[in-house]
């Protein structure tokens, strides 16, 4: 088990008062709370400080923490021999739990004592981050999750149990979305309902498609003559390539819609894919092409700046 | 080894959820959740109905409320204000994503 210095995490001394602890936590929470912070690693930092606060704000847990002694953060350590006797129901081995679990057990005993041994408690909700590729999110996928589940025995002593489950992710999930697996969080105690497992979905960005809600956007570069004359192009979509008809006179930034080619919605329909027209010009042309462009310039009476010229006349 | 397979559900999979289920999923006490309804942070589908039901996305709002309440020690009124800010940030982020997605990248 790795030691954590809860006082250092909150930036306070070992003699800090309950009020100092609260103030330090609130100050850091304002900065790092994942719902409001854009700091890098905010979520990780916040979890660490919430864990520290959870222990130090409770006098019983703080006393148990202080009795562990002082070590370097991250150093491997075992609680002193008499610590288990005093705080963990005569437990002597702690290999199967995490550092924070040492104190979670105390809360369990305290709650059972306060509400009576038969009081039921709901299991905790768990959260896990699931990283998906764009294709996995688009088509749906099945993933394996390795969880470390905190359980309590009949004496309220905590232990970590490994659990591996397979999870089917529905198609069309988006970055930042949350999915729920009912009953797969912590076990309820004395008939309390089991907690749920929440999955925070993170989807890798794709080199071609940009996502907005259930719609997808893709850049479609066209040569000037393709935009003027119209053409048919082969266009990739996540569900397979399609032919897209580009009408004559297509303008730059125009969005050509491919209906139902976006991400699936829960109701079975799907968003759209929009091809955004870009008109690109060749970086180098030969003499013959230059002559043709000159000929076009001389023949055409198209004036793309007519509206600007009108404005300039008004100003005089 | 035979590993059990489970379906991950979209929170907004089902159109509406009931009051009891919302309490259960939010991790908040019924009185706290009721204050959020009174402050307008959670809006029942039909506020006049004797049995409230909510759009399924309310679970996300209620869970955020539970988290903020616990982590920041907020009272119900402050919680309702913060939730409004969080909702506004989410709206603006979605708008920004749509704008970014809809503009061709430079080549």
C-alpha cells in the first residue's frame, strides 16, 4: 500500500484546526472541481483532495490517519501492528485494500453503530472512464472492464475484490456522455440497493469527421471548375463510401447534407453528415493552363465584389 | 473464464423517469431535490400533476447537483444558482462545438 500525505495534499500543517481544513479544501475545490474547472488533470487532483478532506474532516478518521505515522508520499508501508487492533477490528493484513479504504471501514462501523446493525445502506455508485475510438463510438462495441470493488464483511471490515465484466456500448455515443449499468456499483448492505456503475465516455477525435451532437461534419475540397460545373464525388462516411452529387454553382462554405449518415440516436434515427465545401486552387500551373485562365478572365463578366464597390461609391 | 455481459444504458434512453427513481439515482435527500424543483433547477414534465415525472436528462442534472452539494457544501439556493451556470456553460460549449464543426479547416 502506498502512503498518502493528506495534509500536504490540502497544503496545511498537521496541527491545522477543523476550520483550517475546511477553508483549505474549499479554496482548492473552487479551483479544481471537475464541473467548473478547466485546469489540466483537475479531476484527478480533485479526487485526491476530496479523499484527503473526507478523512481529515472527521475527527475519528483523522485520529486514525494520524496514528499511522509519517512516511514519504508514495512510499510502501503497512499500518503499525497495533493500528488494526484499534481501528480495523483486529485486522492485521491490509494487502487487499487501497489507502483510502483504511478509513472507509471506519465510516461503515460508525454508521452501523449509529443506525443499528440491521440498518440498510445503498451501495456506492462507481464511475469509470471508457476511451473509445471514433469507429467504436459510431458502430457500438463491447469492452471488458476490470473493476476493483470495495466490499464489507459482516463486521464492517472492508476488502477489495477484483471483478471483470463485459459491457455492450450502444452505437452513437458521444464524447462526454455518461452511460449507466444498473446494479454494478458497490454492494448494498442489509438489503440496501446495489449502486450503479457509470461510464464516462471519452471519444478520440477523428482526422476527417468533426462531431456536433449527433451530426458529423467533413471538409470537401473542390477544384474551382468542379464548383462551377458541378460534379459527382466519392465521399467517405463512417458507414461506407457514398456518391455525392455536387450541383453546378456550388459556393465555398456551402454545406451539402447527407441525411441519416451521422451518429445514431436513442430513438433509432440518426444525425446527418454535412460536407462543407472548400474551393482550393492548384499551387502551380503550367503555361497552357495559365493561358486558359487568362482567356476565362477576359471572357467572364462575373464580378465577385459588386457589393463592395457599391458601398465604396456610397462613401464618396 | 465466463465473463458476464451487461448493457450500458444511455441515461436519456427512456423518455421520462418518476420522482422516486430520480431520488434514488441522484443521491440527494427528497427534501433537497424538492427544493431544486421549487428553485426551477429541475422542471417536472407537468408541474401540476400529482405524480411528478421528469425528462430522463434530469438524472444528469440531479447527479451533478448531488456531487456539487457534497463536494462544495452548498445550500439548496446556491446549488440552484450553480446548476444554472453549469447548464449555461454546457449550452455555450455545445454552441462552440457546433460552430467549430461547421467551419471548414484551413488547408
